């Protein structure tokens, strides 16, 4: 008798295309898919929403303004073509932002849309505040379970009792590969599922590495 196929666990990650740390974590999750029976579903949070009405360091202020555009475009694409489009669109935006240094502007968004065969007209959503209600709702769906003092990435996974476990991170660089990625996943889920566990952290001593 043939063995039953291994059950694939759906994991959900909330990302903002402009965050380099979320990009690295997303590369790790794709590597985890190769060595563990998981499949990642991408959702959009917004650092511009998160940092609204907060004092932002000068070096991040322009990104805080420009950051509305890419997430609005993602929301518009998901509304018109379904949530599944977020994975390839995030991939296309992230590659251009973090690997090519293309910035957050209209040219980057157009190139990303074309790369995944989505219409150019979606780029107009970047300046359209009518998408902000849906953007905020999706943002809060991901962020509410982990509180307001964290950023992106946020991951939700099924818990052992059928509940959902949500956590911020892991913040890593570079993304581990192969079985090392799987081992990190096993450890992160074990820690996050521990009742009463809240925090494990140390200071960062290196810049994001996309290798």
C-alpha cells in the first residue's frame, strides 16, 4: 500500500516589500519549503501604517512617505486578482528593491507588475488612498496577535492544539539554506509554541546580507 502523502502545513507571513529583514526571512521560508512540508502564504503589512504618528529617524522619513505606494499596489492587485498574486508580486518587488537597488517609486512598481504579467494600470493604486481601508485591515489582521511593538516579518502558524501561534521574526542574515533552514524552523516553532514564552533577542552586529 502506498504511503499517504505528507500533510502540508500552511504558514502565513506578513511583510512590507521595503523591509530588507523581512525579505531575508522570506528567502528562509522559501528554503524551509524545500525541506519541510510547509507552504507559505504572503500577506501585506505596512511599515508606513505601523509608524504613523510616531517619530521616525530622519534617514527613514522619505521611505515612510514612499512606502505607501508599493503596499497599496499589492492590496489593489490582491483585490482584483486574488490573494495568491501577492507571493509573486512581493517576489518581484523585493528583488528589485533589495537586489537591484531600484527604490520604491513608480518605475520599480511598473517593472514588478510587468514581471508577473499584471496590468500597468495597477500602478495608479500607489497614490489612491481608497485602498487604505483594506490595507489597514490586512495589516491589523497580521499584527494584532503580536502587539504594536514589533515590525515585519510576522508569522502565523498552526499550534499543536489547533490554535494559531503568531510571532515576530526571526530576524536573520543571511538566510540559512537546506537542512539548516529546516532546523531553524523546527526550533522557532518549538519556542513560539511554548506557553508563556515572549521574547528572545540580542543586538544586531551586521547589516542585511542577501547572499
